[in-house]
């Protein structure tokens, strides 16, 4: 289990493999565990990351700032803290919305974007 401090709160994340980074973003009522099978496959060629948004999984649950814009900021802080300059994003549901907005706001930070079941 890995944790990182973002905005003075603990965020849980996991990382598999080596290579170019790819970040997986879970949906509402989910966690990083949703991505384990695909992270395992991706880790053969990529460094696969997945983290729990605040309020989910093993990340901090304090506060009420659980919104897509807050999660976009969380993603960008996560990338900055881990030194990920540019990556591919894969998002499911709400995580897909976070990915789309992050890529729109910061196109220079993302190689590709894949969303699944995004509203």
C-alpha cells in the first residue's frame, strides 16, 4: 500500500510495472481495486498507477469536497508529486469525466485518453 499527501490529506495509490506511465481512474462507488486485472496486464509494458479519490477506498474521507473539479485537481497534484510530466489516462464513469476535464484543461500533460461508460 502506498500513500501520498495531497492538500494535507492522505491519498492511497498502487503502482504496477515499469515503463511509460498510465493512470487508471475509478468510477463513483469504486476504488483502485476495480483496475487490478487490467493494471496487471498493462504492467507488462507500462507503469500502471491507480489511486482512490478522496472519499473512496483507502483515501481520506474527511470533508465534503467530493466533486469532479476537486478530483481533477487531485489528479494533477498526484502527477506533480510523483513527477509524472505526461501520461495516458483511462477513466471509468466519474473517472472518465475527471479524465476528460483534466485533458481539456491541461492537454500538454496527456498522450491519450480512454473513457468507459462515461456520462
